[in-house]
C-alpha cells in the first residue's frame, strides 16, 4: 500500500533551493510537537571520509559511529571530543579491500553488546565483553553474504539486517560475490539465518516499529527510492514489502538510507536533503536540511532527546522534544 498523501506538495518543493547551512524545513504544523524548527544544529566533529552507523552507548555516555572507508569506529563524548574506539572495524585481512572495507551499521543487542555490520569481513559480528568479536552471521544457505549494511534488534532478541552490495570492491560485479540478490534477513535467537525478502533492490537502513510488528527498510535504489514497510508475523515469517514512503521528487543530495523510529512510531529517515520526519501514517512533516548526503541517524544523549546525524564528512547534533 502506498501511503504518501501529500506527494503533490513535496513535488512542488523540488524546485526550491536548499540552504547551504543546516536548517529545518517545516512542512506541517504537527512537526512542532516533535521538533522546534529553530533548534540549533551543531557540528560535533568533521574530517571523516564517510561517517555512518551512529549508535548511543548508554553505559559510557558516548556516541559510536563508523568511518567506513577508514575501517574505524570512533567514539564522541561531551567534553572529550572524538577518539578512536576500534580499528580495524570491519576488515581484518592483510590485502587492500575496496573503497569501503570498514563497519557500517552499529547497534547494541539485548545484552548490551555492540553489533557491527562489517563490509570487508562480510558478516554481522558481536563484540563480546573482554573476549574479542564473534561472528553472528556470515552466510545464508552456505553462501557468503554480500556486505551487511545495517542491523536492528527486535524486542524478543531476534535481529534483522540488510545485505546490499555496496561494500564489495566491485559491487554487483565483484567476482567474490556468492549471493545473486540483495536481501533482508532475520537472525533467530538460536543463530539461524532466514530470508525476509529479496524484493528490495538495494536494502539499506532498517528499523522496527515500537510494537515490533513492522519492519521498515530503506531502498537506496535510484529508480525506486522508497522506504518499505514489512508486516512481521508471530511465527517469524513476514508479509511482502509495501511502499510506505516514496522519496522521488524531493530535492537534495542523498537517497533513502538510515532509519530510526521514536516511541510514538514516527520514522526519522535520512534521504534527499538530509533527514525526513515521517508520521506512522506516512506523512512527511518536515526535513532537517544538512546540505550534504546524510547516511544515518541515532537518538541519544543523557535524556534521549539528542538526535545525531552522520552527514558525509561530519557528525551533527540537534535536540528533539
């Protein structure tokens, strides 16, 4: 089902110029309940090659984020700035491995351990407490994954991740590629990997609704730049993807990418122009215009009201209500 009732309004905005400096574009008064359009947007750090995968570490009060080409995870903390948290982050081989060898999406599992989507080592891993990394998933039906991109944790402890080809050195033409599709996968608590869907051309960011019954997946695919919703069944299977929001016609750099869902079910989605704020019914309330391709988003801070953006070469922060 296509739920984008105000598409005509957004297409009309396509001809408008975007601000060079970060700003907030208010498209609906309902945005005021989530975000003050005058809230300042800060730059916390810059100079990264491609920042991705932000996640808030409650235990340390830090924001972790990937610099994918440089194969490193950084940590930012108020008052301390940025430090190297983990290197290598996604590729442990001895030869060069393409342009994006490092980790991409990061998340914490039900035990508070760091999950990483690793491009170069082509796996989803977990950082154990004092014992190094373990592989959570690196194969489906005996074939190596492409390059896991993003991961989200269901309330029952199962994981969902996306597996496009962006981390392979030659992308879809890479000779080491073993799967002939880009999938969305589920990892059960016993470690079994099952396919959710192969119907999304370039599945990227992934997030869950507050009740855990709907999976959202961003499709970073030029001809079909949609955010999809997938109804999850109690038995672990899923319905076919349905278009939740179509970003085509929105002005600005970037494609559907990272996703987060707030407690009320609103979707905060990076895409054309920066960050899109979308209601559970699929209505775009506004955008945070960053002036650059924006990869991902995270909620955090001591009160949980900070919104962090990985925007190309920098990390941005603003406050939501």
